[in-house]
C-alpha cells in the first residue's frame, strides 16, 4: 500500500470577502467579522499632487472601520494593503485617497492611522502636525478633524 504524502496547507489568519464596493475582513479562527472597507474608483484631477493637472484614476476609500475588539492588531493596515492591490487590479496603479474624519467618534480621528500607513496631505503644516501628534502620542488638533483629504504618498509625487 502506497500512501501519498499530503502537503500541509497554510490557512491565513484572516480572509477578505468582496461584494460590490464593500470588502469585509474575517478571522479564520473565530469566523467573526473584524471590519470592512468601502471603496470607489475615481478620477483625481486639478490637484496639488498633479502639477500638470492631467489627473489619474485612484481608489477612493469611502469608509474604513475596524471593530473595537481588534483595533491595534494590524487589521486596518491589512485593509489598506488590500485596497492597494484592489487599486492595481482596477487600473489605478495602487493609488489610494480618502477624506480622514470620524463622524461616529469625533474625538478619535483616523489621521494618525492613515499617516502611519503612508498617506499624506497637500499641506506640509498639516503633515507636520499629524507627525508631531504621532511622535508624542497626543490627540490630533480639533481643527484638523473636520475632514482632511489624504493621499497614499508612495504613488502621489510631484
């Protein structure tokens, strides 16, 4: 009797399921949903990131939420990485942008999260303020929390 050896399959800790514009992330260990991201492909033009004003397609992050019980465990960063890959698949070459604000929890804006994940704004003073808040682990100034356009820095260069 010959027994073929079976190679072990590595099952990832998390899986992402996409339907329409919404992608949900689940734990493969518990089956629980950990968060989700809603995206939309858009043309960005007449913007400081495009000095020639020709514009380009980008994937707009309409909404990103990581559920409270798994925050600060890499779930949000994993959704950003997924969005970069989705952007490439949709012909936007990995470009991402968003409006950083948090209407449900105004005291906890996502600016620092996006900045740590490579996003930037068109205003060097705002970037400096966010970087200062990250470095000193302090809240973002309330004036910045009203909605800040942010772009994935790696792909948006002058």
